[in-house]
């Protein structure tokens, strides 16, 4: 049995510049961090005593004879790349809801690929995991996704990530622990209660890229500005909040699907309660809202948004990890039979 743990992420600045339609020509960058909330994948060889060969458990339960019959697109595509001859059982568990703007889909993809490699007895670099996940999501499945989610899921950390044509570079932010703790003490994450398929929302934003050159260029520049604020200990950390608010206004201008009236109302309520700025995470349309608020005003924000679920977060520095490695499992206890992946 193999169990992997893969973090979700919070993207603070630069989202949208990681779409290939933009970064392949102009270059892109994002700044943010992986969080200590996770996607767990459990994978094992399925004993040959059932009417089906493969069992996949997520929000649905699928039992099929052939991997090509699996309805979950990522599982189907990933197994097609590995070509296991044995039956497999795959379970997914997540700390937070799917389709909520935290990169959960890519965390699933990275975690599954990490588990499949481990079941084969193969180690895998973080860069390799990210590149394989990008291959599955963008090339095999042709999803409307960027490049950042796969990289954060694989690498973890608080990073600036640069993107170009078929490349990415991960640059950890070097800041004292006290400065990082000060920043995190100002960030509050709320679930709006709305879920959506990010690929559907992103499709409109991608279509609009040719007409949004100025907005995306400004969002790219904000990454360097945010990095300078965070790394300069003489700059008030509250400047991050003001920059997030500017980013909020820019992101809303990319597509009418980014923010709904309900999301606008939540953001306005948060600002009225004392938040300096905020960020609707992911492609938009729902999911999680991140607020930047002074610690002394956090209770007022909590009271104003008491109908929403608040999630405490910290930075995950590990990225995708194999938490349990027992690759032989059932087959090692069966005598007189040859098992091979």
C-alpha cells in the first residue's frame, strides 16, 4: 500500500500570467505558498477475488474491468500512461472541498502520479512530478489550466515561480521566520460555500487574453512588487493588503465570470469589517476568499462573516510526499503466483 500527501495552495499574485497562452509569449510569474491542508491518495494492488479489476473511490465509487472505462479523467489518463497489468484500488481523501480555488485538482494529479511511481518502486523529483502533472492536465486532457498549481503541489514552499515557453523556475522567498509569521497572522481564509469547475471559468479568461495585455502585464509586475514588500523588513507588511486589493480589482476585470454578485457582497462585507484587501482564489466564480486583515480586527471580521467557514492555514514546505510505503502488500503474501506491474 502507498499513501501520498500533497498540499493545496494559496496564490497571492500573478495568477493568470501562468496560462500558456500568455507566458509562452510574454513570460509569467506568480507568488504564493502551499498550505498545510492536503489531498491524500491511497493506492494498492487489488486482490484478484472480485468481479472487477479496478476500484476508484472519490466522490463516486467506480468499479471497472479496464482502466479505459474509468470515468475520472485524471485517473484514466494517468493509468493509461503507466499501463499496470494488475488491478488497482485508489482512494482519495481531501482536507478541503474540491473545485474551490486551492489547486485541489492538480494536488490530486500530483499525488496520484507520486503514488503510482512509488508503487513501481520509483523515486520521482519534484520537477518531474510537476511536469508529468502538467502533461496529464494540459496535453492529455486539454484542460483550461495554468502551470502554477502543479508546481506548488509538487514543490510546496513559499515561492516566486517564473514561467516561460515549456519551462518553470521555482525561487523560494528568503525571509526571516518572524516576518513570515507576521504575514501569516494577517491572512484569513474563508469558504464561500460555492464550488465551480475552474476549467469552465478559466476558459473565458483565456479567450480574453489578447485583449487584456495591460491588465496581465500589471499583474505580472505585482509579483515583483509583492516580493519586495515581503522581503524588505522596513516596509510595513500592511502594504501586501493594499496590493491584494489592487489585484482584486484587476482580476475582476479579466472576465465577468470571475466574481459573482454573492462573492462581491462577501468581499465588501469583509472590507467593511476592517480587511485591507483580499483575493478570490483560483480562476474565480466561487471557492475560497482570502482576506488580509490586521490581527486586532480579526474578531470583527470573524463576527461579520460568521455564516462562512474559516480555515486556519500555515505554509507547507514539503510538497507532495509518500507517507506510507509498503509496495508489496497483498501480493507478497500470495505463494506460487507471479505478480508484475
